[in-house]
C-alpha cells in the first residue's frame, strides 16, 4: 500500500471517520482494570532507562497490537504531547516520544509491536524533523500526518480541530508555559471527550480564539489558578466562545491535580496513575495511558507525597496504583508510601488484620469472643482494651491518624493521612503475615495464619503473659538502649536491649522474671544463659562473665543473679562497653519489645536499631537513646 503524508495547519479540519471515532474512554469511577498493575492492593512502576523507553513501556503496558493510530511528539518539549494526550485517548491511541532527528530504538520497537494503521506527528519540524516523519512512514501501512501550528498554542488548536467536532459541550484551557495542570487535566478532559487547549497566562492566541469559536462549547474549564491562567484570559475565552467558565484549581500544582480528580465526580477509582509533578518527560506518555484506562492521573513530588494527593488517594481508595517513571522521577520512598496508604483495604474483622485489611482511626477491632478490642484513636494512639479498661497503649499521638495497617515487610504501622508512620511494631523483616486480637487479651503479630504460628510481637496484655523486671539489681543505676534486632542490622523483630552499669554501680545481672535457667545454644558448641518463662516466653543474657551455669535446669525467681555485665563475646559479635544484651524470645525466636514494660519503664522504638525512648508509668521520658545506651534507669525495689 502506498504510504503518504499530509500536513495540517491550525484551523484546518481533517475528518478521518474510520480512525477517529473509536475507543471512547469511560469515566474515572468505572475505570478499566487493563493496566500495568497485575495484583490487587498493589503499586506497580512502569519505567525505562530514559524518557523514550519509559513512554514505550507505558504504551506496551496499556495498549494492544494493531491500534488505529499512534501519536508521536517531541520528548524534549512538553506542550505538543500534552495537547495531544486527550486527543489520543479519545481514539484509544498511545503517545510515543521521539528525538528531533531520530526515532529512538525503544520507540521503534514499540511501533513494530503496535502496527498502527496511521501515525500522527504533533508539532512542526522544529520539534520533530521531516527526517523523522519520513522514518516513521516505515512503521505504518497508512498515512503519517503532521499536525502543527506556528506556536505551541496554535498546535494545540490544530490538534483540537483535527479531533473534535464543533458543538463540543466542554473545552479545557490550561497553561502552555507550565506542564502540571495540563498533564493532570488531559486524563480528565479525555474522560469527558473534550479537547485541551493551551494558552499564555495573559492573553489568548488568535489560533485558540478561532478554535474556541469553532468548537462553540457551552462550558470552558480552566485548569489551574490565576497564576497559570489569568482571570482576564479566562474571561476572554468565555467571551469568544459564549460559554460559562469553571475554574478547577488548588493552592499549588498538587492541589490542582487533586482538585481535577475530585471534579471528575467519581467517589472511587479502581486504578490511579501517579507521576512526577516536577519533571515532565516520564509523565508525557502517561496522560494518554491513564485516560485510555479511564483512570485519574495524580502528581507527586520526587521525594514527598503531598498532603493534597494523599487525601485524594484516601478518598479514591484505588485497588491499584501505577507509578509512571523511574526513581529519579518518583522515588522508591514515595512509591512505598503510596503502597502504605494509597490502595484500598477492607475493614479488619474477626480479630485479625492481614495485608488486605485495616483498622481506621476512630474504630476498633474486637477479638473473636468480643472480650477485648484493639482500638485506633483519632488522636493517634493505639490501645488494647477490655471493656473501658485500657490495658496497653502505643504512647503515640497525632491529629492526622489514618489507619493501622500491616505492611508487606511485616511491620504493623499506624499511618497518618500523608503516609507518615506514627507508630510501628518494629517487626519489619520478621515474616509477619497477620495481627491477632487474641481472646485471652494479647494482641500479637504472627508469622503465619495457623493457631501455632510464631509470635513476633505482643502487647503482653493477657493474664498468662509474663511481667518483666529490669536485668540489674534494685536501686542500681544503669544506662539503657533502644530496641534493636539481634545483629543490629535493622532487619527482623527488634527484640534486643542493651543495659550497662554506670560508674560505681554493681555489674550484677539478674533474671527479669521467674523461670527455668537453660543454656541458649549459638552454634559450634557455644552457648550463653537464658531463662524459660511461662507460656513459652524466654529471655537471654549475652556478654556475661562469671556465668552461674550451676543454675542450668533450676527454676529461679525474678532477680536471681546470673553473672556480671562485661564485653565478652562467647558467640562472636562486638561490644564497645560493659553491658548485658537482653533479648526477649518465644520458641527461641526474637520478639519485638516495642511497647513492653520492664521494671515499670516502657520502651518505645523509632524504627531504627538502637534508637528509642524509655518512659515512666506516668509517661515521663526517662531515657532518650540515640544510637546507643543512655543514662539512666533505676531498678525499683521489689514489692514486699
């Protein structure tokens, strides 16, 4: 078949009915599930090594073979691609990016896969050279058509004229000088079957005025505030078209992005696309992909999830989020926060929280028998209650608490409405898959769903749970450290604590609860002392000299002397000061000490090994450990 090309300048209308009338997108609330994401409650990243490869991969993740048309735009400039996004989505077409004088290899490969029946090039030879247009002819059995104007504004008018009939009910007007508002709005406009026209902040171009007259819309939606599109410009557009004006805007680009999705009137969205609001290249191809899937497109900062976007994600409750662009565009940290708060979860029931459920702030999760409740306060505190009696609290506070969720890494976290961690169980890397509100009163983090699954954290609020003392004698003053994993590598349950005697204090280490002394084996025939307590709980004591091994096999009361704090390393490791390394275990495995009480002092971690704080029963901070043990705790006298 003969290949040919034609050039359309601003104001000329080309009707290609067989190509242009297919594939209208659905509204956001009824979005298709055909996206790059593959599992429920997931965040998937679609990215390449550069902007061209990213656009190709977005296309490959969204569009099938044998598309009616492909749109090609400059990857060095944003306006033409933004104007074309809504038009491309209207006909079910991807947007691919090109260099000015050569088609990148990744784009060529995607064109080979797509096998388009036509190609539309957006912009003039300054954006995409005639050499590239000629090269593109080899990737279609139909025509290669250039759609251009003298300026970016005239090009946007030409794209509109090429795609939309007169009598269109609504038209969208966005800044052609800044990309964010038009980027968010392109998916919204596509869902409404409407064009996006670009304008200077102050003053409409003649080409856009002509196109508005031709379109004759009833309504013009201005995207962004007066700093993006001046009020005088908006009123001129209304006058030219004889239309009413609606403005959709926020305090900034992120607020505008959230406002645009709210204006789509969808209460939920199964799929949401997220891309950079700072760097445009990765985002350019995303608007067409989001619109094709009937999904909203939200903007984020590279290293931060803006509060406006977080709130909108919570409102939309998507099952899946597709991140467009690599970590330099949207960091892994932001992607992690999106996974934490951005995807919908069911309300936890039957006394269990899993990776697919949550407890929202202001609600409680009851045990199966209804005797105990795990409650999340709107004040940011997590509580375990029996009736109205509070048995345990997280000690945390926040006015923006969102939900208690189990992360994929096994950490139970209370999240704020912007994804910040208010409180955590410190069980990341410990294999936790389920949180249980036990009938007996404990709340536990379990590595499995069976009745005997290993415990990796517990509130110790059942009558059968042990009560811990401090591992040094009454009246003595020792430094105390923050919770840490056994090897101090920020991985696994933070079940270990370091205690060291102050100058002039006794070095004697004592048992923290009654139980049977045993030798905890650490390999190679080596061991150190531990105590087996009630209900399967254990405590182990490392770095001791003068170990009282004659006690092995004997049941001893709390406060029994086991040896002296030192720097000895019976099983390897390291030590920079004389201390005892205390680890709380169950069935031999470390259990996070987050929120546990020792001798009347409660320890709380920060999510970082060796960092934490100790509080008195009245909530006064006694020790602030910043990377090591800090002074000081005083062991209470034993009760008479």
